[in-house]
C-alpha cells in the first residue's frame, strides 16, 4: 500500500518508479485545483479507478466552476499535473509563473462562495464515507464473527 491520501499521489509513485521532488509539485497541483474550485481533480469511490485516472492524468476543467478561473491558473495546474515528472514544472519555475507573479485579477466574492460550498460538500462526502466505514468495522467487531475483539 501507499502512505498518504490517495488523491494526492503522483503517477510515478503509483507506477512504483523512482521519484523525487516532482511528486511534491504534483501534490501542490492537486491542492491548487481544490483551492480554486472546492473539489479534487481526481475522484472515484473505487480506489483502482482513482489510480487509473491519476496515472492517465485524466482531469478536466468542467463548467460552471472553471468558467471564472483564469487561463493562467489552468495553465499552471496543467504544468503541475504533467504526467512525466521530467517535464513537470519545478518549484522555481512555478514561483515565476505569470499566475503567481501577475496577481492583477482577483476572484469575485460570488466565485469564492461557490468554492466554499463545493469544499463543504466534498468534505461532507468524505465524513459520511468515514462514518459508514467506522460503523461497518464496529458492527463487524462486535458481531463475534471473527472480529478483532
């Protein structure tokens, strides 16, 4: 298995290849995506399907959430979520990216509120899944059928 939250793992980690600093840029790309729209670029209840999405770099910028996000922000995410780690943007390059350096456009309050609502929904789904798994585990443990107790 892998350590950490599956949605942040880079393709090279999932392919069990040697990896270095570019894995952190990948994770930062996932975080930036989430911060801009309130949900992750890669998501599936089935972990195998999630890993397939990540390895394929299968994400997009769907409407309406991404309609108000600048092309520069999308470009930075694309460079951070580049499958080939050798072609992925470096931290030094990311800090010089136009979206980071030229902060002339600021998101509207309406856009930020939509992002907050998406984050709340995403977090609620994760909490519900955790509660269901905990209940299933507790039920199994107290059933006396080969449980841990």
